[in-house]
C-alpha cells in the first residue's frame, strides 16, 4: 500500500508540473471535505478546473481513467460544487478533467482528458 501511495504522490507532482508548463495556475492540491477529495484545483482562461490524477506503472488493471467510475465522477462533481460554494465562486465557469500518468522506470507519459463531467 505504501508503494501505491508513493506512486500516486509522484503522479500528482508530475501532473502539477505538466499543468504549470501548459499555463495553468495551481490553486490548491488535495482538497478534502466530507463529500470527497479533489487532487488538483487549477485555473486557466477564466475557468476553474477540478482534476483527478490517476497514476499507473502498467495497464494490467486497465487504463487509469477507467478507474474514475460514474460514482467517483459524481463525488468529484459534488466536492467541486462544495468548493465553489465555500469560495463564493458559484458563477465561475468550471470543468472536471482527468490526468492519466504512466510511469515506467524514470520515464512518464501524460494523457490529459478534458471535460469528463
């Protein structure tokens, strides 16, 4: 379990670097509330983006985004709405993305899936 968490943290760090290079501003990481968790909250082009990061070292258990089930998307959506409510930004354009990070040895591949919900 510890190794999986280390891979997850590394994947989030890679995703943040990727987002910064793509012109996103990271607002918050690992936002948690009773409703759920959001890995990364970012800002770009007058839009707030709630990002779920899934990291894998192989496709043995399927593609990373496949683990973001309908139930998980609903939790992210509710947590995103809660975040916007407490930050008083309900009128802001928003979307939910998934970033897949494949790590193999010292190399990685990023697949950014926009507007999943």
